[in-house]
C-alpha cells in the first residue's frame, strides 16, 4: 500500500492568462489535496475503471460506454447536452485526462499522421474571427502524452519525436479534446 495525493474538487481554482501577441491561452488549476492509501501494484479491470469514470462524469452525463482501450488504458465516453465528454482511465485506476467534448480513434503508429490530420480537420470550431482546433493526447505504451500546440505542424513535430522510434504496428489511441473558446 502507498499513499497517493488526490485533488479535492471543491478546492480547485482556475487562473487564465491570455497572450495577446500569440493568441495562446494558458489555464492553471490549483487546489488542495488529500492523501489516500492505494495499492499501486493492483491493476484495475474494466468494470472498476467504468465505475471510476461514471463517478467522475457525475449524474449529468448519460450513455456512458467504453469507447476504446489498450492494454494500459480505458477510454470512456458519454453524452451531455450534445457533447461527448470522455475520461482516460489507466490500469492503476487513475483518471489521466478529462475532456468535456472529445473524440478517440485507435490506429497503428505508422498511420498516426493521417489519423491526426483527419481529426484536426473534422473537429475545427469556427468562430467569427478565428478557428479553434482540438488539443491532442496520445496513449502510447504506459503513458499519456499531451500535445496542446498552436498548429498542426507543431503537433506533428512533437508527436514524431515521441512516436518515431516505436514499432510501426504498435497501436495507439489518439484523443482530441474539442475546444469551445
């Protein structure tokens, strides 16, 4: 058994900074933690992961289903007010990513560029004076990588650095978090 810090939802404060020159928005969340005891050697099975995702989604999210999985991660997706919130839960029972609206696709590493480009184009949100593109997460091996870059070229460059030395037939999950503002 080990002690693990857990963020208390009621204590979360979000600070937003906007760089007017680059158009980049940075959000920093802070909050208090409590320490819980957990067995880090124990693996979470699919029903346990689903229960964790359902609890994290809360009562307003319906139609919760397993959207996809790898040997290290489960991705659960639900429905809320025309959106598709999702949660990435690892095999240790930790929620790694929360998206209020997102999509997930499994592909082989050799095909990740086409998959990312397709998701990039299909999930653009057009505003009056700008186009918002999704942020990406990739579940590869035991880790989740965050690619919140400004343009597709930067996303592809960062992904190629992480995925370039892996086996072409290895499966990865590409998750896009659709941005609203």
